[in-house]
C-alpha cells in the first residue's frame, strides 16, 4: 500500500468513471461554444488582492475558505476560489473590451475552497463558467441562463429547477439596505450574525438556521423595492425566458455567496442531491469591472459545478456517456502479427477510430479479456495464418461473431461499421 493519498476533500476521477466526468464537462462546454463563447484559459492562482477586492471581504469565500499563501518572492497569492474575478482581470489586462462588445468567454477547470468536505462539497471543485461582459441587455442575461439550461438538458437532466430574482441596482440597493438594517436592528440576533449583518445585511436573508429563518419571515424583500430601471430589466429578462421556453421560479430570498452580483441573480437547484442542492448559478455584476480598475462595464455569467452536475446525473439515473475506452481492440498472436497490428492501429487512429492493443505477449484468452474490459465493439484477431492469407479476423464483441476481412480493406470497413 502507498503511504500517500489524495488530499482530503479532493475527488479524483479515474477510468472508467472519468468518462462520465469528461462527458458532463464537455457537454456543458459545448452548450457555451454553440452560443459563441470562446475559451479563456485562466491562471490557477492570482494575487490575493484580486479576490479580496473583487469577491468581497464579507463573503465566506474570502473570510474563511481561500487557499492563500506566500510564494518564494513573499507575494501573497491565492488558489482561485471562483472564476469571474479572474476573467474580469484578464479582460482588462488584455484589452479584450476594446475590440468589440460583449466579450463572450467560457472557462473550465479546478477551483479551490477550504470547506468541510461532504458529498457535493469539495476542496477542489470543477467548474464550467461563462461570462458576457460589456453590454447591459436583459436578452444577454436570458441567453446566459438558457446556455446553462441547455447544457443540463443536453445531458438528459430534467429534475432541476431554475430559481431567480433581482438584487437591484445602485439606485435602490442603498435605500433597501437601510430598510433591512432597520428591520434587523429590532431582532434578537446573536453577536456573530449581527456582525455579518453590519458587513452585508443581505446575507442574513439566506441564513439556514430555523430560529433565524423564523425571525426573518417578515423581512422586507429587495424584489419588492426595485428601482424603476431594475424592475424593467427584471421584467424583460423574465419575458425573454418565457419566449425561450426556459421555466423558472422566482425566489426573492435568494442570496448568492459572492458580493458582486446586481440585478439578475439565479441558481439551478437539484433536489436529488440533499443539502448541497445547487448545481450552478450566477448573475449580473454591474460594478465589478470598475472595482478592479477597468471601464465601468456590466457583465453577466454563471459557474456550473461539474462534480455536482455529475451527481445529479447519477441521482436521476441518466448516463449520456460511454465507459468504453476504445472502439477497436487488437489481439496479435505472435511477433509478426503484432508488428502488422501496430501499423493497422495507427491507420485506424488517423481515420478517427479509437484503438488499443494487447501488449506484453499475452495469450488469446488473456487478450480477449482485455478486449472485453476496454469496452471495444470489435476485436481484430491476427495470427501467422491470417498474415499469410492477407486477412484479419474481425470479431463483434457483442454477438461473438467473427469473420475474415482483407487486411488492406479492414480500415475502411471498420470506419463504416462504426458509423464514421
């Protein structure tokens, strides 16, 4: 036994299960790509100040969950806990907002939060995200939401719901904040909750403790105190979603875990996951780009949890992936046959077919077991007699039928059989 293990709270995806993870990630990415979002490959760590300023000091992410350390140059750096701040930093740094708006990008990869590990809550979490920056258009909010919805549906998921609200704008938030703080001042809150309320009173709306929820039952809700512009924006987003056939539920008590959201804010929830029911979410962020030193441009985006979406697929029993590593498996019987099959495998791969071989001089029985385990649809069985005759045995691994095919014709035949 190795004395080493993966860090606590970090899921690993090994073959054949990793095929499911890759399918979920790639399906979500494909939905973004079809809507014109281009890949932005972000650094895995950034200057700590980017997250402190961009995500918000009062958030749990910044105050409790970041992996922050001094590098060898004594600079404070942080493993990325989320994607949006890094995307906005990159857009500003590379002047992407000076070429044409909106800037539409997607990203995919690991993010890091020091949380208590449990099912669906990991210290290294995988996300696919999109950001559309530079145009404050309700139709763009609806597009971003529809891209996420489309990604989930492309996987075959149906038991999720979209919850959304508006967190208002600079014209209504300060007055609402005062109203909420006034309401909170009259409640018997504990010291820690009162301190959080001073930093960001909205966070108390999202408190999960039953005693706090009971106290907050009559709290004023921002959705009922929107400025005319924010109310108009929200109504337009809902109209576009209705036109697109994207179903939603309004949840005026929704509070996202990051401070930069304004106006449209949403979350996709899957009840098959227990306590960690969120599988993705996002919203519009009006002030973030200016906060980070860029133009005063608005943006809208989402982050989808790949790990949690995979758990949702398993909860619903949908499996849009194949565990098969390859489509064809070569079984050589002898050295001369192996040399020929190595060449044949190369030709098949160039034709777009996934191929593996039995290496190490195993006998027929062991090699056929490997062929079955690989998930291949066909085995190519080649011995000295076949070589002399210029043929190869093509075995259908589902039916067990085997027939001889000319060596110089087998690549074309397999491509046809596999639907290429």
